[in-house]
């Protein structure tokens, strides 16, 4: 029922989902690009409901404080300290190694502000945790959420990032002047 309602809401706002999400894989890290608006969050929650898959999300720890922190936990969130040095990558690698099935989503930009390149923590998490990388575009220009087939990192960060960057080329965020817009 929740999936049908979510699908209806997406259609009412003109959105569609393209590609197939690889829910059968046991370990997946989804990278969503570009992340330029707080509206990306409700869009992601609706898409996750349509997919009917348990996908966790990573967000800044301040969102998990009262009065609404309980809601972010309930929606499947994992808080991250952004204002001090933490071993975030290793923490997630350990979760992937421990859990037989774990899917999570992050924004490799790390912010809604303009960035010159994607952060690579997701790549190291996938390598260390044995997870596939699923690239997902939130293209506000076309109103399409698009999933690419799973990508398995080779260990050649530079070569793999060229493939990843190319997938996101020209994708427009809600606020196109912000975020990561690969021009390469």
C-alpha cells in the first residue's frame, strides 16, 4: 500500500524511475548525485518505498537530535559526525562485513554546496565491505530517478572514478548552480 501511494505521489509530480535497482544483491552502496536540495530527501524516501527494499541512509548527526531525531532513525537513518574527524569509512566497512545483507545510500558530494569532485569514501567502503556500487541520478531537469546497473570497483580508483563521473555528466540537480555537475 505504501509503495502504491508513493508511486502515485511521484507520478503526480511528474517523476519516473528508470533502470532496475539490484535489490537481490546482498551488499550495495548507492551513490546519489547531484545532491543540491533538501527536497532530495523526500524524493529518496518515496523512491525507496516504491522499490520495497530496506535501504538505509547516512545523514549529518544534527538531524537525529530532538525534536525530530526519532523520525530520522525510524526512516532508516545512520547519523554521521561531520564536524570532527571520525573513522566513518572504517565504521561502514565493518557494518558491511558484519551484516549478511546491507544496503545504504549516500551523497558522495558530502554537501549541497558546489564541489569540484566527488568524495571517494563510498569507493573505499565498497572495496573494504565487498559491496557493489549502484549509481543513481536525481535528475530534476528531466524529473527522472535513474539507476545504473551495479558497478563492482576494480581497485583502480582513478579509472573507476572516470566511469562514475561519466555517468553523472550533465545531470541537473534541483538547484543546478550548486552541487557536483561533472563537465568532463
